[in-house]
C-alpha cells in the first residue's frame, strides 16, 4: 500500500472508527526541460523586477493579491497560517445521499480509505450498509491546510474517498444543453442497435496512453539516432446523412460476426466427413471378419 496521506477517525452519529487515506490515482506524463538551442545547456528561470529592470532573489519575493487592476494587498505567510485550517484528526460524516444523485463532475482527487488497527469491523459494517443501500456519504475533513467536503462511496473492495469540488467551482455554461427534439424515433432505434454491437465489460486495463507511448518511442529513437516516424493522421468523413452513417457503422460492426459465423458453418459442414469415412471402413472390416 502507498504511503498514508491522512490518518484519523471517521465519525457518524456516535460511531467512531480509525481510518487511513492512501492516494488512489495520479496522472502520468512525459516531462521536458528547457535547453538553450545553441549548446543544449539547461535554462534557469530568473525572477525579474520590471520596475527596477533587474533580477531579484527569491528571498525578496512576497505574495500579493490583486484586488483591482495593478493594485495589490501584500499577504504574509504568517497571515495565511493564522486562517488556514489545521489538519484535523477527525473526519465527520455530515449526511448520506443516494448514490445515483451524485454527479461525477463534483469528484476531484481519489483516495482509498482503509481501516486502521481496531477499526476493521465497524469499517466493514459501514461498507456493507452503503453498498446495500446505494447511499454515498458526504463528510468534512481538514488536510493539507485546506478544508474539504469529501464523497465516500463503496467500491469493489472497500470505501473510496473523493475530494469534492464546491458548487462555485463548477463552471455553469448555459450553452451546454441538448435539444432531444431533433432526434427521430428510427434514428434513436438505430443508434441503440449500434450501442448494442459495441457494448463490453468495463476493463480499464485494456486502455493505454498511446500518446505517451509514442513520445517514449520517439525519445528512444532519437537517442539511437534513428529517424522519427510520424503518426498517421486519422481520416474522418463528414456526417451528411445520420441514418446512412448509422447503417454503414452497423454493417461494419457486423462483418466480423458474419465472417466468424460463416467459418463455423464451414467447419461444421466439413467435420462430419471424417467420421462417415471411418464408419464405412469399419463396416467393411466387420463384413470381412464375418466372412472369414
């Protein structure tokens, strides 16, 4: 298990149990350094004062909040420490809500919440009850100098915790809406048929960051002095007739199935030939034995 990012007690009602939080996911990317193109030397970033027209050391830097154009109020580190919430040792469940009412857009970072020593049974009870009732918990926690509202939900093996975006952090875009009156019944039926041909079990391990893989292959090729091969650009035909596009998509998806069905039929047609020949040879052999 990864290192603990928070340790304390989860409380709801009069129930309290010790738990730990572990980071559940993190993004992976390929990072680059900036070099001077002439000699490939590493570039250093310099903090620069435009008013004095000269570089300044980081020891002279202070934080400032721009409350109006070009007007700042200086904020000292001690000021921030005074108002920042102290990392608490208690995470309090505020309420339980139906899982299907929680929009995934509110979920931010993901953590595994595991029971600490002595908390195994109440943890298992909470996990089972949430899974059976399909309820999620909303709780409050202070960590890393910030107060969070978090979402607790039952996963396959235990309780998952997600820090939650606050409502004012979600961008409300009036243009983001869909006019379903544009959809005709026959188009909807065809689209559902296409969905049926593409449905599968959710297996995230099947998917990989191909761009990151291509970057690493390109880097290895450059190290070996090899030529970099450009990734072919996919071609997308413009959709002119939605029904025609759906029909062609269905036809393309059915081809492998039809080919497999035909292959099975051919195999079944050829398979009986050998047993029949064996039966005839056996019959002739039996007749000869009877005569002798």
